[in-house]
C-alpha cells in the first residue's frame, strides 16, 4: 500500500518536472499513455490475457480512454503549469465529490442524504480555502492563485468522475480480462493524443534527459505499474483497503512538492487538504466491509501473480479508486 501510494501520489511531481524541462502537456499525455499501455500489454501477455475483439467494445473503449485518460492527463499537465504539484494532488482528490454530483444529476444516487451533502459542501470549501480567491494574487505565494490552472485540474477530476460512471455502465461484465482491457484503453488514449499532436502549439526542439526520465517514470511507474499494484492490493486485501490509498495520494503529492520542488507548505494548504479529505470521506456511501478476493493458484505456465477473473465482483470499486491516475 505504501509503494502504491508513493508511485501514484508522485505523478504530479513527475509531470511538473517534465514541464519544467521543456515538454508540453500534450506530449506528456501521449508519452504517459503509451508507456503505461506498454507496461500493461506486457503484463497482460505474461498473464495470457487477450485484447478485446469487436468494433462495439473498441468504440466504448475510445469514449472511456478520452474521459479517463487523454482528457484528464492533458488537463492535469495544463493545470500543473501554474499550480503546485501538492495542491494539484488535493484537487485530484475531489473526484469522488464530482462522482456524487454526477450521480445525483443522472439519477444513480438517490436523494440528498444530509451526511453526504455536508461532505460535498465541505470538500469544495476545502478547495476554496487552499486557493482563497478572495485574496487575489497574494494567494499564489501559498500554493497558486485561483485561475485557469485550478479550473483545469478540477476539470480533470470531473472528467475522471464522468469516466467512472460511464465505465461502470458499459465496460463491466464484458468478459475481457482487466489487464487486457486497461491496456487496450491506454493504447487508444495514446492514439487519441497522437492525432492531436500536429495541431498542438509550442512543441519542443528536442528531448533532454531530465524530461525523458521524468515522463518515463510517470508513464511506467505512476501509470502502468500502479494499475497492476492496485489490482494486486484488491486481490489480497479487498477493495476497501485499496480505496484508502486515495486518501494518501494528496499527502504524498504535497509532501513531495515541498521536499523536492521546495513548494510552500502553509498551514492554510494543510488545513484545506484535511478538509477536502474529510469531505470525501463523508460522501462515501456506507457499505458492508468487503473481504479480500482470494486468488486461485494460476497454472504454472501462466505465471500470473493473481487470477484476474476472480476480481469482477470488485471491478466497480476499483474504477472508483483509479483516479491516476
């Protein structure tokens, strides 16, 4: 769990470093998706999982790839240009709040439960506290002014929420093994980003070593490998244990931003982060505690670390957990 939180929570740090060394948000999006897809394709092949077949499922994957990968990856990189990596991680943690808003809008959530409504208002109040738009330019000294960067990061969190709602409806129960399905989705996301590259302005003259190293870690470890680790955590400890990692991500991103990038860590930022996480906790519905999913021993030739076909019952919880997303 600690390794997963570290790799996942460091995503904004690597994005920030890649931007500082010359890569554009769209280039980061494409490289991250392609490298993450490569990792998952290798893992799927090792587990003998086949990519989905049929035009219908690939069209669904295209929609999921846009809202769950291509768009939020791009918006997150765009936002980190002007917002610190620590506050960016806190904004990313608002995805469950957006999920509740969307659920109420489309009717999948029943009614305004006082506890969950209070959590929703509390979570967004924490965001306002961190960036304090009423303080104007002075707020930039303590985490970033409330501007387009903040809106882009909130848009990324909302895009994840849209994707999880869509994926829960059309991609669960397709019969395709999870690693192969996710590898296909990230591959499509890389293709969507590549199609947009010719129209992107501000391309770089060439790659330098720090930028290449940062985006490689972002794609291989903070995108591809974290998905695999998250599935293993669900297989051994259950979806509830895996979901708790989401509460560690803003803490990791804020801590790394302060230690590595020397970002200011003000009492207001820390207080706002605690308020956001408290709001997210209150919006979660009460469910019976889940039990770990016991993996069947894999055939000797398969070398799979767990049996993905046993994870279907927690697939929806996993997709809600995947906010790196």
